[in-house]
C-alpha cells in the first residue's frame, strides 16, 4: 500500500536523498515546476485555488533509480476504472507466468500488493490454483502490479514484498519501464504519488541487494513497454530464463536509462507535446469544431496544466470511473463527466489521454466515428487516429 505520510523531503531547498540507496548524488532530469497533485480531483463546485507542489524527476547517480525528487502531498487517488487493455494484459501475464512454471503445481498461496489504478490478478490466479493468503503468512507467489511505485520509501516497500514471499516462493513485479518512457518521450508519466520509475537493470540490482535473483523478464506492449520480473531468493532452485533477463537488461541499457543526459531529453518532450496540444485545441476552437476529452487519468493532469488547457479549449473530460464524475481536473478546472456525455454532445473530436484505451473506446462508443467524429490520441504527443477498419 502507498504510504499515507507526506514525503519529509518535500522542498527544492533540500538535496534529494535516494529512496533506495540513500545517496545524495544525482541529477534533476525533468522539472515540471509547481503542479497540482495528479491524484486530487476537487469537487466541481470547489472554487480553489488548488494546492501546487514541485514536480521533479531525480536520477540517482549511485544506483540509477529514477524517482520523485520530493513529494509533500498525501495520496488521495480515486480508484480508477480498469481499462480493457489492462484486463487483457493481466490475462496474458498470468498465462505466461503459468507457462514459465512459476505457479506451484497442484495449487499454492498468493498475496497481492495492489495499486490505486484498479485491477487485480487474484481471480485469474485462483483459476490457476492459488488461494489468497488472509492470515499474514508468507505466500508461494507474491504479485505486485504497478504497486511498488507508490511507496515513498522504496527500501521499506521492497522489503515488505520480500517478507511476504515464502522461502522458496516467487516474487512477481510489473512496472512501466523507464526505457519506454524515455523512448516515447512520455514525460507525463511523472506525477505526485508515483515515487519511483524503474528500469530492468536497476530493479534487478535492487532485488539482488535484498537476496533475490531475477529469473524471468517478460515484456508487454502495455503503455508502450511494460516489464514483468519474476525473482526467487538467490540459490533457491526453480525455473529460470537467464536469456530473457539479460536481453531485457541490455536492451534498456542501450536506451540509456542510467544516463542523466539521455533521460533529461524528457524536458524537451514536455515542451513540445504541451505546445502541440494547446495549438491543436486552439485551432479546433477557432474553426468552430466541438471537442470533448476522454480519460481523466492522473497522467492527463500535468499535461493539461503544462499546456494551460482549461474549459475554453476543452469543455469537459469524460471518464469511466463514477468516483470522478462531478469533479474537475485540478489546476485547470476542466469538468469531469460520465461517458454518456460523449454520445449526447456528438463532438467532432474526442481527445483521448490514454493510448491503450483507443480500441476499447471505439468499441464502446462506435457512434463517435459513425457520426463523422474522430479520435485524437494524446499520450503525450498528439496524433489523429486513422479511421477504424471495418
């Protein structure tokens, strides 16, 4: 679970201390200035002003972990609706974990460290013969899908997951790899409450420090590059795929995930994508074209604030999570509405802030394209989706 306590290092005036190795040597590789918390969606009638805090990514020169330089916010993220892409990826991941021999034959136990972004593997793993641990005992399989990043103290967070793993058990960690973030210019992956941004070589080394050896590295297309690492305590026998691990490490080292100069290119990507989004929406407004957004995801918050996009350019954002309806995007006051508003408004464009939702939303809202509208994907660069093939 994410720590409920604010990060005590929440100041630009204090040198960051690595959340893993405690080093103070490193570089700020992305500075988005003062931003509202991406997990705070105020009520629609809340006049503000909304609180803002520094939002910076710091790359530790000692261990290579990319992380929030500071975060004085208190996590308060409404649980999101689970995208179909995440459901499909979970099904694929569990099937591949089973195929790799990482699930005990004849049944066993499982503990899951959850994420506020929605989704769970427990039902899928129950189908594979694993029963959830409810009494605190170590489990044969421990699963963390996008959960560890929410731990302000990374050493404590990883230690808790290791302690939950039985002596001969398997620890499974899934994360959006920094290599994909850098390669895609995905600067808006940076947000308050997401304390760490992992690469395979760095997380492999972190696991080794606590006595775990990575045995498998599985790569998925989700979010442009999601990696699943499976690890056992060093020396414990079990299935291994050293080739997959070494291949993924070499691939990500080749991208430059430890190089502050390479990762710092995210700053230029932030300027370019925010400017392009604002220009696109301004052109549509001036041309009299109607627009609505979709997916009030936390990654949309820094993008809209960086681009200074308010209701004059984006009248509303629809979202599938009822907990966000009637609220607004912090900092820019764009109202959040239910999905039915997309159909009611019949917009010329639907601006989608999560790329992986495109095919799902086309299926759920075919009337957009049937009426001559189009989908525009912004994650974080702007592109018009070509017409769907029939």
